[in-house]
């Protein structure tokens, strides 16, 4: 039986870009964006159309909120390493009348040019306002007339049930504003979007999504946004297994305001840069000198010297077994405990040192958000 892999569903014209979920990417640094008025994400009344016409009603309600995102990246090819433009496309949802667009980070990662096409075929150059690579979320902005912008209505993903009908809109293979219908197949799936970063509470659906659907909306039977389509299960790079995955709107609601305000998500820094997996937990492989963990008393490998040779004694390093009372056995689990913390928050880390367990309180560092 062939193994099933998970691929992100952005499309690259001609080659159907298959960004493997287990592959790590290069983080994108953002300059702080200029101060802007706080953007409010639109909400609105739920659609209550009953009967077999609900599919049509959902599409009529939401299709103008869906955009096609075209990108151009530059790939180095051939013996002479010539730069070759590579077009790609994905999907997005209009968030507000200010022109903010929600999409996946992998849709625009590395793009030199990004263009957004609205329902009326009008094209606009887009700028990247902010991105959160570890959660695969990005926000773009276009300068479009308010009358052309139809914000999607945000729903609630905290009370979903398996079997609920869902509607996936997007631009599969560049086919504008297509819709497919299905049900929620499972909830609380986990996907490793980037190396050692796992998104939890992923929504699994059987609605057909394909390359180009990435960043598009997943709607409930009221026409409200409950998730963002992001990946499919596939037996190979060109064959969908009929299983799709969407990032829940609860995560999007948490991340997007920070992206609009700061261009990134402000997270706490524990000052542990590398760990290795051992039988008892995670052995500290490297600490930031003078960082929060080192200041709290955690120990990394000890530098030893024999003659002219300097080496590390890793056996002297602490082994992390728990964070805030929760056991950790992988780097992803460890990072998951830290991800939602802010600079100044405290965590309790239990370590195994010389055969004895001890718990230390660490106040997280990191850059704080600028004053409003």
C-alpha cells in the first residue's frame, strides 16, 4: 500500500507546486509596517436558507468574497543558474473594506509579485501586510474601491461536529471561484506545517480541494467562514486522495489581528534553540547565552578541553520532561507549549538533572509589541 503524504494546495502553473508539509522553509523577516488604523474583521447575520437550494444560496452569498491570488517567484535553473520566473496561484478571502485578504503563507512565500483578482475580474497589486509561517497564515492588502470589496462573514469553529455540511470555495488549478460540497470527516487533526511546528485542531473534510484551493474559505451551512483550506492528502504529487484539511477560524481570529497590527505574531522566547530527543525527554543541545532559560538556571552541554581539543559534554545537559505540567517527548510538543505565550509570561519547566527531577520557573523574553 502506498503511503499517503500531505501536501499544501497552492498551485504552480505547469508543475503543480507540491510543498511537502514535512519540509522546512526559510522564515521570512518583516519590517515593521507603518502605523495603520485598527482593522475590524467583518461579521454579519447567518444565512438560514433551507432546502436543496442552500448550495446555490451559499455560493451567491460568498463567491464575491473569494479572490484569486497570482504570484511570481524566481527559480534558479540550468548549469548557468539563470533566474526563471515561476507563476503560481492560490485563493483568499476578503476580510474587510480596508482591503485585507486572508490566505495561506505558503501561497505567497518567496513571491516577488503578488496580484489579487476580484469577482469582477479587476486585478490589484497586493502587498504582504504580515505572515505567521508556523501557522501558515498570511494577510495581504489591496487598494481597491470599497464597493468592490465583499468581506466574508466569520463563523465559529469551536462547536463543529463531524457530519456537518461544508462548502469549499477557491480557485483549483486556476479555475476562478469554484465550489465543492462535502462534510466534516473528522476534527482535531494535527498537521506538521513546518519542521517541528504542528497545527492542532485541524478540520478534516471530504469536499474536493485541489492545488490552487490553498487560502480559500471553508464555509458552514450559514455561509460563515469556519476554516481556511490548506492541504490535501495524496498518494503522490498529482493524485488527490479525497481528504482535505483546513485551518480552523479560531486560530485565524487569534493570529490575524496581530499580523495587521504588527506584521507578525509576537511570541515569547524561552532561550532554548536546540534540543535532541532522548529516552527520558528532550536534552538541551544549545541555550542562548544570557537568555531566559540560562538565567533561570537551566544547563546545556558543558564545554570541555583536552589538550588543544575542545568538545561538548552533552551528558551534563538538562533533559526537559515537562512544561507547565504537560509531558513533552518531541520538539513539536515543546514548542506547542510555548507558542501561545507572550514576552513576560512565565512557564514552569521540569528537567531531569543527575537523575533527579527539578522544576524551574522561566520568564519568557522576546520583543514586545510596540505601544499603540
